[in-house]
């Protein structure tokens, strides 16, 4: 298994922060990029794993993913 590091933020939190509001159901800290490590066979599998914990439908955006 390979390790990958992903740069992730939440677009809903970012939009709320820009608008001077508190996002609903998520910390405003998610407006900033966070780095998350994941182990997977390849980059595509890493993205699938990340989507399980940080779903696109909930506003999470994987800005970048790199092997570590």
C-alpha cells in the first residue's frame, strides 16, 4: 500500500466564511485547507477512500493529492 497526502477543504465552510456566517453542521475551520494522509493501492483508490470520509456531496474538495 502507498501513502498519499491530500489537501482538503470544505466549500460550504469557505462560502459561509466569505459571507461572514457560520456554516451549518461543520466547523468554519474547514474553510482552510487541511492535510490528510490515506493509504491505498493507487491514487484513484485513495480518492475513493477520501470520498467516503469527506464526501463531495457534503462540500468537501480534494484540492491536491500527492504520494508521500
